[in-house]
C-alpha cells in the first residue's frame, strides 16, 4: 500500500479551458490588457450586477485605487478590522491616511458598534472585510456611514460569490462606493495574481481608470483626436496596476465555474460541520442569516481550556497526519510594522486578540476529493481526542458504534 499523500491547505483548480485560453492568448500576439481583459470585465460586471468594473493586477491594487480615487490622504482616518490580511491596512498608509482598528464580532467580521465608537471628525471611510466569505452586517455599516457621511470600500477578497440580502457583494443596488475583489492563487477564483475594482460612482470609476495606468488619459482631450492614436497626456501621478490578457484568460474560465465552486465549498463546509459538531473542544463557523456564505475559508476556533495543546501544536499534529492547515489572520496589532500606532486606545481590539490563539483554517477547496475531506475529518477528530482533557472512546466520524455508548463515552470526564 502506498503512503497517503499530503493534503495541502490549498490547491487551485485549473482546467483545460484555462490552459487553452492562455495558450490562445500567447499565440494571439497580444499579451497585455486587451480583448480578453475586456471580456473578463464584461462577464464579471454582469455576474455581480455591478455598474463599473476594472480588472487590476491585485486585490491590494483595487483597495489602494479605491482610496486614492476617493482622494483620501494625510489627516484622514480610515476604519477597518484587525482580523484581515496586512494589505487592507497597508493601502491606508500608502495614501498617507491613518488606519483605525474597530474590534470584531464573534463570527470574525467587523463590529458595527465598534466602528461607531471609533468615529472622529477626521474619519473619512470604512473598509469592512467579508471574513472567510461571510457577508458583514452591511446594513448597520451603511447606516453608520450615512450618519457620518463616510465612504464605504468593501474588501471582498474572500467574497467572490458571497451574497448579501439576495444580491452579490459589490452589486449596484448597494450604497458602498467601491468593492475590491482578489484573484490571488488561494482565493475563490484565481488569475494567479489579480483583482477587480467595482464601483457605482461614475466619477470615481473614471479617476480609478486613469490612476490605474500612470495617470494617463487618452480620451479626455480633444488633442487626442487632432494628433492621432500615438498621443496621450499624463493628468495625475498614477500607478501601473493593469491586468494582462494572459491573466484574464484564466479569469474568464474561473469566473464561469464560480457558482459550481461555491456549491462545492458549501457542501464540504456542511460535511465538516456535520462530522465535527459533536466535539465540544471545537467551535465551528455558523451559517449566515442574511446572505450566502461563499465558504472561502472554514475557520475552526479551538476551545483551548478543553485541550492540553496549543493551536500551534494542533496544526503540527495535523501536519504529522499529512494535513496542511493555516491561520487567518495574525491580527494587525501583532505585526511589528504596525506597532507604532496600534497601542493607541482607539486601536484596542480585545475580541480579535483573544480569538487569535484559537484560530485554525482547515483545507476547503473545490479540487479536494471527498476522500481527502474524510481524511481531514478523521485527523481533526484524532487530534482532538488524543489531546482532549476529556477522555474519549475511539469513535470515528462514520463509526457504527452504538450511539448510546459513544455519546456516553464522549461525555465521560
Ligand atoms: C488576499 C487578500 C487581500 C489582497 O489581495 P491580493 O490580490 O493578494 O493583493 C486583501 N485583503 C484580504 C482580506 C485578503 O485575504
């Protein structure tokens, strides 16, 4: 018998469609932003129900351009969550503004009450992050934003396929100013590296478009028509954030599979929840009430007081059983770079800091097989049972052991 192979934390699903489209792009002679990027944008726009979209070379670029386009800068404060990837906070610093951290709710999303508590005369914008693919409490966030005339830029890096109140996150019917998606290799759909900015404001969308490519405008000036197609003018100090057609070739086909991906992620998440829910040592993610979870991540919280090992040791035990797990996220205040300002009273996030040592993200992606999912469940149960302060009878996830005996065993201290 061969040794079971390692189940990585993530493995992208790339089909022959993506490969053929990339090869077609390479053979076409047009590699950078062109017809395939236009097609990807058009299909993304109608999928989301968005007003304006622009494909970019990362989700970070999308967040950065949203803030730059809204002319947020020095002296301004932007409120976001501590439980996010560093990019969300880095872009606030890139435009010269001051990041302010609001604490989180038990589900990992930003707490609207905490946002309200952090608002000052300098606050200009809120960046909620749809953590793990579960929609934030947007109605409460929009209500705070309306009251204080703040911009809302959604970090939807986890949320391609997430719905809020019956519509896609980023849809034109919602009041947010802009929404940033990421197509990094581990995200719900990928272009290797890539992103998309979605906006409902016409003037913001135009500024973002100009800033995304060196601040160059080709069509705002009559001179362009007089001089010819070689002519352009630089209007602003812009960036180089465009997506190539090679990347869009991948994105076109990934997007067409996104609904199936969300369905498969949901099925796997349901199996995890069903097979692990009897373990009091684990707190499992709850289903969402006001939308559709895209299940970008399946984040388990350990009840550490019931275990003899730490989260780090738990992940190591999974690795010994050939399972890759990860942590989302190391809270912003714990990174050395952000030390300078996170000690301030208005950046204290006790809920996030208490949750951090408990967090483990289990593998969850469409290219996983049911057999691999079963191996993860068995490994997690093994580790829990071995290092629980309770004593367990040796019961597996699909065990036919008499129920009365197994539940008695599980409860015995
Ligand atoms: C991945 C991620 C980003 C950044 O996206 P990139 O495409 O990698 O630049 C931003 N915010 C969150 C929450 C993310 O997970």
